[in-house]
C-alpha cells in the first residue's frame, strides 16, 4: 500500500472517531438536561371510600353527676362503684334531724294560722249579722220618722183651723188648747224620731267598720295560712331530699363519698359537690371534634368505625347520630380553625368500654364503585394563562431555529399575551415525546391515598407520580425520562 493510501485511511478513521465523540457528547448533554420521573398507569378501582377522621372520647348517651340539694351528714350509703341501679333505687341518706324539727315547727305554725283564720271567719259572720240588724233598725227609725212628720203636718193643719175658729169665737178655749197640745206632741215626736234615725245611722256605721276590719284581719290570717303552708311544703321538700334515689337506670361509675362525710349543696361547675356519677352504659357514644373543612361532608346516619386506645386493635361499628351546627367554643382567637361536635352511637358496645376513654372515629362520608383514581401525590397545581372564556392556554412548544433551540418565553410577546390573565389549574403530568405535559383534571371524593378522577384522564393512562421533589418543580414542556428508562 502506498503512503498516500495509508494517509487517507488514517484520516478517515480519525474523522469517524471525532464524529462519534461529538455525537456521544451531544447525546450525553441532552440526557443530563432530562428530568427523571416516576410513572404509574392508572386503573379503575372497585371501590373508593372517603373518610373523615377525628378524635374525641367515649361518653354514655345518658349520665348524671348526682349532687345533694341540702347540707348534712351522710348517715347511710347503700351502693358502691360498679353497682347496677334501677331508676328510683335508694342510694344514700342524709341526717334528717334538723329538717324534721323544722317541719314540725312549720306544721305547728300552720295549725295556729288556720285556727286564727277559722275564728276570723266566724267573726265575719257575726259582724255581718250585726250589720243586718243595725240596717233593719235604721229602716224602722226612718219609717217612724216619716209617720211622726205626717202626724205633725195633720196636727199643724188642725191647729190652724181651730185657731181661726177660736179667734172668731166659734169654738171654746178647751178645743183650742187641745189642738195646740196635739201639735206640740206631734212636733216633739218628730224631733225624737229624727234623733233615733241619727242614732241608728251611727250604729250602722260602727258595725260596718267593724265588719271591714274583721274582713281585713281574716285576709291577714289567710295570708299567714298560705305563707305557713308554703314554708311547710318547702321544709317537707328539704326533708324528702335527705333521701337520695337514682334518677335513671344505670351503673355507678364513680362514688365520691362515704358514711359520715358531709354533703354540701351542689353549685355550677363544682366537682367537689358531686356525690356520685351514674351512667346508662346500654347506649354508648363517641363524641368527637371534626375540623371545619370536613364537617360539611358529615351527615347524620353515616357509618363510622370507632377505635379506642384502651381496646387496642378492636374496631367498633357505629352511626352518626348528631352533627353540631355551631363551632365548639374555645378560648382561642377567631382566626384559628374551628371544630364541630359530632356524635357517633356505638353498636353493641362491649362491657369493657368505659366513659372518658380516648377514641378515634373514622366516618365514611362517601363510597364510589368502579371509579377511576389517581394517587394524591400525583395531583398538583400549576398557573397558566387563560383565554377570555377562562380556558387554559398552554405555552408554545420549543422550536429549533437553524440548529438553535428557541423557547417560547424568548419570543416577543404579542398584544394578546400581554393582556392574558393567569389562573391556577389542578391536574397531573403525563409524558409525550420525552416531554412533560400538564393535563387538567376534575376530581371527586378522596380516599386514604387516592382521589377520584371525574374528567381529564382515561383508564390505562400513565401519569407522573414522583418524586415529590420533582413534582414540586416540574413544568409543562420540561424534558423528562422515565425512571425505568423507557421513552415517552
């Protein structure tokens, strides 16, 4: 082989090696720019269950903190903690001595007041008789006065006629004197009758005053009777409260007193005054606090599972029976999140379940069958420009201009781009031609780790699910490669 030919071969080999190196460097550089993503193919789920989880404590549906309404020394305690009692059963007694003494005194005072009222009532009857008598006497006196005045008028007329006759010497003086005496007698009778009328009026006025006074005295006696009867009723009520009975059927869950201790009247929020606690353990509830973001999904009648720390892995079934309409009052500021009370009634509560135990209630708020789901971690939020109708506008893809990559952001914006508004969209990323592509999705209920897809994706579609760090920064149009090395 000639030297010229050898030189040509060496030159060709050198060119091939150099070209391979350039191509390799270009490929490696492009691969270094690619973002590695984790992918997952989405499928239909047979059942998706959405739950709200909240914490609280176990409480009986009906319970009472029994407190004494009177002060006194406890003489007998008939029960102990754990005893089952029926409504009306005797629980304890308080020394009744003082209350019995007061009751006897009030009974005596009532008897005296009733006797006084009876006497005053008899006096009223007597005074009414006297008033009727004096009123009758007045009528008689007034009638006698009328007769006397009539007789006086007749006597005066007779005297005047006889006086005229006497002056004319037509009658004797004896007849004249007799007529004059009759007139004087009649006038005297009128004066006497008037005096009797005034006396009868005065007597009637006196008896009427006495009658009114007697009625007032009777009213006072009646008031004392009513007052003493009320005092006696109150004293007897206090006496009855020395015997304390169970207000409900249940279990003595706590007993705070013993024989010989002093009971004090209960006051609001005074645990020291509580004698014992009784709970109806036949109906047990879990009272939990649900966050304001979840309460809108909780409804009466929804199924729930209750887990109690003290019962380890035992799961209790139940249903929601009450959903609070107002936030639970707290001492925190109004800007902080609010909780709402929710009550779950436990089905067939075990005997080991006790009030006050901590619990967690998982409330089933929705169930979906044969539903398309995606992992929650794949769901992300991105901001895009929107058109006038509010629809998403994707950025223009990268293009090569004489071997140079030109990004859409480097291009001169149009007037439309300048005026475009931006809006956040919820969606996932898929991979097309080794590029990340954002796909808007509409979601429904969420489970523990997955969420329902209502629109935007189809079964079998591969979506980007990780890593978490990658999903935080991944953008539409980024160059990517799948973790398993496959091309998109």
